[in-house]
């Protein structure tokens, strides 16, 4: 299951959460309950570094790092 980073536009709280790909857009803030936006930090939750043998840099099918 992918690890996603979120930030709340209302209170500014940032957090990470494990969610299925189908659940990733339905996250709410742990602190205030507002709808949050995903943030992209260029990391891959699957342990591969972009450009290494484990990551092709084409995340359309992976959604691990979300940088593409």
C-alpha cells in the first residue's frame, strides 16, 4: 500500500498516511477534519530511488513517488 503525504490548506498540518490508490483522494486532516491536498516530495514509498534499477522514473503505473 502506498504512503502518501498530505497538507491541510486550512490549518497547515502535514502528515503521511498509508492508503490504497483508490482512497488517496479522499483524505481528511487528522487535526481539523478538513479536506486535504496531496503533496509530492519526490520519494518512493517502495524503497527505490528514481532512476535506479528499481525505479524507471515513469510512475504512471506505480504511483509510489507521485513525482510524474
